[in-house]
C-alpha cells in the first residue's frame, strides 16, 4: 500500500519484480545440478519430475555438511544463541543498583528459554535448516512466521520477489502461494467462484515498507482478501528475507556454491568420463586371428581344465591402453575434490594423513577452516537470528506467554558466530576478575557476594530461581542466628549460676 493509501496490484508487482530475479534462478539451478538437484529444480519441475543424479557426491556431501555446521553454530541445541540485555539508557537509570540488575537479568534469561523452547517445539529449527540449504545452493530464501499460527514456512527464490533500497533495507516483498481451491476457507472460495473445486489458484501477498512499518495485504484473482490487511513494525516483521552474501546495489544475494561452481562443474565432467571409461574397460572382449588354427567355438564350449587345440598367439584380449590418460584424469579429480573438501569444511581434510595426529591439531585446523565462514556468520546474525528473535518475542508477548516489555527496554544480542560475545565470555571475565581481586588484601569486603553469585550463574545460563537466598532471607537468618546465640548464652550463664550459688 502506498503512502497515498492506494493499493497496487500484488500480481502486477510480482510480475514486475520477477524479471530481475530470473538470472539468480538460473544460477541456482546450475548450482543444484552439481550438488542436490531436487532442492532447487527448474521452474517447470513438479512432483513427477525425475531428477538426474550427479556423477560425484562431493557436492551433496558438502552442502549437507556445511548446512549442519551452520545450523549448529547459529542455533546450538543446548545453548542460547542470543542474550537479552538492558539498553544503555535503562542501565544508566538503574545506576549502581547491582541487585536490581541481577534480578532483571534472571527474568530476561527466563524469557530467553521460552523463546528457545518455542523454536524447538514448533519446528522453526527444521525450517531454518531448509533455508540454509537454499542459501548455500541458490543464495536466497524467505522465512515466514504466521502471526496467527505456530511454526514457520519457507519460500524458495521461485516463489517470492524482493526489492531493496541502496542500503540493503527491504522495501517490497511479494510472495505467491499456489493452492487447491477446495483447501481454502469458504470466505476465500467465494472470491474465485469461476474456478473448479480441484483447480489451482494463486494467492499473492504484498508487503511494502511505509515509514517505520510494513503494510501487507493478500490478493486472489485480482481481488483483495477481506481482513488480510496487516501492519507490522519495521524490525518485527514476520517476513524474513535471507541472503548468503551481500552485494551492494543488488536485491538478491549470491550462493556459496556459485563461488566454487567451476570446480564442481569440472569435477562432474571428469567423474562422468571416469565412470564411462571404467564401464567400457570392465567389458571383456577377445580378438581371434581369423587365419589362425584356434577355433573360438571350441574355446567357448570348453570346460574348466579341458585341453583345446590351438595357438596362444591366435587369441588376445582387447585393451584400450588408456591407463596413463585415466591416471591424469584421476589425479585431477583428486586435486579438485580436495579443494572442494576444504571449501565445504568436510572432516576428511581436517585430519592429516599421518600415524599420530593430536586432538589439538585437529581443532586448530578445523578452526582455520571455519574462519572462512566469518562473513557468512555476520550477515546471518543480522538478517536471520536477530529478526527471528524479535519476531518470536513479539509473538509470545501478544499471546501472553511472555510479560509485556516496553519498547526500548531490552535489546537482543547474538552470542554465536565468529565474533560473538556470549555468556561464556562473561564467565571468563568474571573468573579472571575474581582471581585478581582475591589476591588483594581485604578486597572481598568490598564485594556484594550475592550479586556476584547471581551474575556468574547468569553467565553460565543457570536459572537461580529458588536457589540463591534473597537479602531479606539472609537478614532473617542472621537475626534468627543472633537470637539463638543470645538464648544459648543466657542458658549457659543460668547453668553457671545454678552450679555456683555463692556467685548469686
């Protein structure tokens, strides 16, 4: 919807933006053919399409391996991949009230767990992993988190268009959903009465940035679907368009496979040649001298160990004499495969070929390999992780699962990736600080032990609810201890007086 309130046709907007997308789709199809063809087939493909199998498996292994590494790095299964922290303005208001800050951190950590639980329980992780495979092969994907339903939906590049401004901010998104008429709600079916019950209809969703909000509506057969108009804050949109790489001035990103498409294509052709030549070489044919004394039929009908009249020189096995050429092909294949294994972080190249390889050496080499993904981590943290956290947190607040937090109260910080500042880093800082302070004389008397215990537990991701005593509980226990000590002293004094009447 434009600022003047006039809605443009969603279908027309889709068709207009579609022309700029065709080049990226062609690249994605080429990348899929040498990796996993069914993940990004041609636009004419359907459920009955039979996909060709590549002659080499390094492409498929590389995509699956890299996707697994990325999903484990970005969304660790047993750890939080983000941290909710107070904004600098709120921290300034709280000042030196460390007890209040520690209490708020604990509350925020509970919200973090609820967000992570939502991701796990509603198969958001599964959808994200599918999106990462799309990013590796096609370079683009779109994740949609329905406002009124749980779970997530993935759009590949053939089912959505996007337009960005010069800074990369998403300006327009148009998606298409092809559904059978009979599966639609009755109020929507009434808009397409001319279609048969088993006919396929297309629903277009148009999302456009207007000011600081995204305004969206849905359209079917040129008609706007009633009650489909929605407005979302700019940083909390349910539509999350993803790119593998950022290219200035381009609406879409480039894929990881595209960077190594030359090697993959060469390996595919050489592997095909090796397989064909191996198949030809495996065929056994004998040449018999037509002027010789040996009869081929006698040889063919002879039993094992039987004597046959003939001359050895009359029969020879047919050989291609291409072994040196095949060795060159095989060596080239091995070289290309090793390069691709390094690029896709396959574990087979992490361990060197030696009798003794230390675990530290393997970790060092693996770390060096993963350094190549630094740029990938950076863009995915900004365009995938942060929008995902903000949208899910907004949704949980709308459902009442999470307490309402005013805008500007907290800000999520990603704690995974190459340059992440996670809770583990905070714990290392705490332990280093305490080890230094512990060496100073009388330094502990200046420390608020309760606040430090809570902060250390928070850095380890431990919920301290019901585990750490409050200041009131500590004061009450100290008062009870003092009272019991006074009672004990009075009892001892009374017993002493009873035993020595002369002192009364």
